[in-house]
């Protein structure tokens, strides 16, 4: 059986994940910085998935796809916000007060989203500029995958908006569980380099395995159509 070669987006994914590993091994990156970066990657995943839903909806002229995108924004945003707050609580890390940050005393049903935004702004403020180096790598990786797989390889023609709504969860649920368990372990043992490095390596393996499986499966659909 012919071995499948690595694509450009595969190399970008590996390179982006090397940034926190190098940071841990050589530049004293701590648990908060590493876990904050991984949490922010979930936000990037959601952003690009929302772009995909919108693109597919316009391509197929489906107004229902746009409503699916709005619904995805609501439930995925709440999911990531709740996870970020729980992660900060496990790490015993204080975030900036939403009333002070946004000058809003009561947000009602939007409180969770504002608290999630407060997590983001607090972390990017406190961990700059190092967090931006890691985020830059992740943005390049996600953008590269979007262009190569979704646009050039034709995934845009083989998926529906409602399928895309559930796609990120299969990708990030393992990561979320791993991050929370990692936070518990780091809280218990401190931030030894070996534990942080192990967490990053495990995340790389999970990311890469899911990435190859996901895009190989989606690419096979248009290929089968072309073979008919």
C-alpha cells in the first residue's frame, strides 16, 4: 500500500505545535501560557468553521445554513467560554472583571460570553508577547489548512452547513478533556518541564492523527465522484 505523503498543511500543523514545545524546553514557558494557548486554538477552530459554514451556505444558496452558523456561534461560543472559565479556576488564575473591562454592569444571558471574552483579554494582556508568538503559528496553520483542504482540495463542495456544525466537537472534545486533566495534574505537581513537554507532545499526536483522518475522509468523497 502506497504511503500517503505529508501535505503542506500537515507541515504547518506540526510547525505550529512545535512553538509551545520549544517554549517549554528552552524558554521557560509555564502551565498557564501553554494551556492558554491551547484554549485559544479552540477559538480559532470555531472561527474558521464559522467561515466554512458561511461559505457553504452562500455556495449552495441555503438560508438555513446561515441560521445554522448563528446557532453554531451561540453554542460553540458558550462551550469555549465555559471551558476557559473552568480552566482558569483549576489553574487558580484571576481574570479581569467584566464590568471593569467592558463597562457593563449586567449582561443577562450574555454574561457567559463576556466572561469568556474577559478570559481572552486577560490572558493576551498578561502573557504578551509570548502568547502572540504561539497564536501566530496557530493562525498560519489554520489558515493554511483552510486554503489547502477546504478551498483547493474541494472540501467546500462535499460538505453541508449542518455537517460542519458538529465537526469541531469531534476535533476538540479530546483536547478539552486532556487540557482539564493536564490542568489538574499541573496543579498537583506544579509545572515540571517533563510534564508540560509530555502534555504538548500528546496534544501534537492527537492533533495530527485527527487532522489526517478528517481530511483524508473528506477528500475521498469528491475523488469517488470524479472516478464515476
